[in-house]
C-alpha cells in the first residue's frame, strides 16, 4: 500500500475527517452550549447579549460540519453509504433542528413582540440541546457497532433502534459537556448580571457532566470490544489519562475564576474524547454486530489510492485556509459583547 510520510493514504484521510469533525465539535459546541443556557437567562437584555456572543461566528462554524461530511463522502464512500443509511433518522433530525436553530437566530429580532421573541428563544434553546444529543447518539452507535448484512446494508429495522442505553448516555454526556463549554465561552464574552448568573450555575452543569462521564466510562469498560481495544493500545491509555487531567483542570480553574484556562480545558477535553473515539474506530471504522468479523474498515471503505492522493493535496491547501479564516473571524470579534443597532 502506498504511503506518504510513512502513513498510508486511507489513514491520512481518516485523520483529516477526525480533524474536521473535532474542529466542528469545538467551535459549534460552544454555540450549542450557549443556546442550552438561553432559557435560564433574563428574557430581554441578557438573552440578546448571549445571542450576540455567538452572532458573528455561529454560521462560519458550520462550515466545518459541511466540509467534514463531504470528506467522509469523498474519502470513505462505503462508510458514508452504510452509516448515513443506518443513522438516517438521527441525521434527518439533526438537519431539521440545525435549520430551525438558524431560523430562530435570524427571526428572533424581526418583530417587536415579547411573545414572538420568547417563542423563537424556546426553539433556539431546544435545538441547541437536541443537536449535541444527536451527535453523541451517533458517536455512541459508532462505538458500539451496527447490524449489517453481507453488502454492508443496515439490518436494524425499527425507526428508533439507534436509541440504545449506551448511545443515550454518550448523547446526554455530550449535551452537558457542551453546556459547560458554552457557559465558559459566555463567561469570557459577557459581564454584569449575565456573567454572574452563569458563574453561579456552571458548577451544576459540570457536576452533571462528571456523573455522566463516569457512567459512560464504566459502560465502555464493560463493553468487551471497547475494553479489549483499550487494553491492547498504550496510546488509548495515555490519552484516557490526559482526558481525566483535562476534565479535572476545568473544575480547578472554574473554582479559581480563571475562565479562560477552564475554556482551554473544555477544548482539550473535546480533543481527547475525539482522539479516543478515533483510536477505537481505527482500523475498524464500523463494527458489524450481525456478522462478526465482516466489518467496515478504514481500508475496505476507502476510495482509490489515486483519489485519496489528489484529495490529500487539495486538503493540504484548503485546511490552512480554513484555519486562517477561523482565526481571522475570532480575532476580529474577540472581546466582550457590545449591543448596537446592528446586533441581533
């Protein structure tokens, strides 16, 4: 198999997909988290300030999702076909809720009516909670595996079979992690009563996340193939330790009131979580629970080597541009939120 810098092309593309999805989780993650707090805020000024904290960047963050989804389609067409067929319901729900989230942000200020704003606030907050839940549920199903036939077509059948106990736990943990992540982002972007309100409540979100994290960790260790992968991979053990350190650092810095370092802690927590997921899914991309050993791997799901080689060249050009754009957007709009006539 052809390699580049000692790494085969399917693995290179697997790394690119992981990079894009992780970037999306970090960036749109605090948008979700900020929205999850929305209904706990004062109906007038605080909600408007919180919305404008993400206002300049939320739509740009979604570019990472679009490119991440396209990279799966381009690099691993078999995986794309099987996964999106099996997870059709959560993906369609995700698409619906992400559309309504965008509509709620844009429509909220179009009428000078408190009832109008309250209704769109409710839609915005519900969407911001459901979206990370669905992402976590999909990740949970990926880690568990799915029933596939000889042609790698999904045989699960029922509409909501994706809502397994493990997948729900991962989903709920994701919601609470994003709530902490988004709460810290709001603490960095705001001041006054909104800042104080979140500062008093963020510990509760953190404790909820910690409880669910322990539940997911125990469940994972009781799942034979996940436990076996961990025991056989020193890298997984090292990253798990780093994950624990990053999670504990969040609590330490929140207690000290150093929200910038706590925010870095949530970023690292997301990165380490995604690294663990990546190591669990390489090389077996999607474990087949119906026909044991007949799995979708990084290698049998990959496009041709020539295609991956060409796309890797394009990615080498495009990825730095995406990073530069993201850096520029946050550099321009960094600092505390100020409200003017152009604000949401």
